[in-house]
C-alpha cells in the first residue's frame, strides 16, 4: 500500500498539501486505501484474546473502546511518511523490491514442500556445525552433545 500511495503522490493523482486531515482521510477511504493493516491485525488479535479470557460484558466494553478510536489514527502509516519517502528514488527502490519479491514468490511456488524442508535443514545443519567450530563446542561432534 505504501508503494501505491507514493506512486499516486509522485504522479500527481493524490494531493495531500494544504488540505484538512479529515478531507484527506475521506479521500484515502474513497480511493480504497485500507486503514493501518498492522493496527487492524493487532486489534483483531486483542479481540480474539479477550474473547478467550473474559466474559461477554468485558468483551462489549473492549469493543466500545475500539470503536471510539477515530479513523484519523488508522491512516498514520501513510500520512506520517517522511518527505524523503515521496521521492522518485524511493518509488523506484520500492518497485525494484516488489519485483524481486514477486520473482522470489514464483520460485517458491514452483517448489514442493519437501524441497523447502531440505533447504531449511541444510541451512540449520550449517549453523549447527558453525556453532561447534566456534566457542565451547570445539572438538566435539554434534552427535556427542546432549540437549538440555
């Protein structure tokens, strides 16, 4: 979402200068920007935890407290961005990063789960062997160590 916001701002589709905050938030909603995804996820987790731990009355109070938070705070992740984030360089950097992640995802989609496990186990084996070569494990084989 940050990339889309930066792109629309840099290309002049979205204007944030000299506007009231309420008006800006209404435009973000109109354009389909979600409220802060991290805060939304945290609130969802908090509500689920509250459901498991409290009675229905406490849950109702929690819901009311969440409802009083204005939408102003939900878009801080976009509106509080540093001006340096709104540069063409940052836009290109994010575009490059997105393309790299898409390519990485395509590679992962082509692999079967057992291949992923093997890659993870090989990486773990290397780290375990490294830890025995450095520090207290020098001279011991991994087989001779006991787990506590």
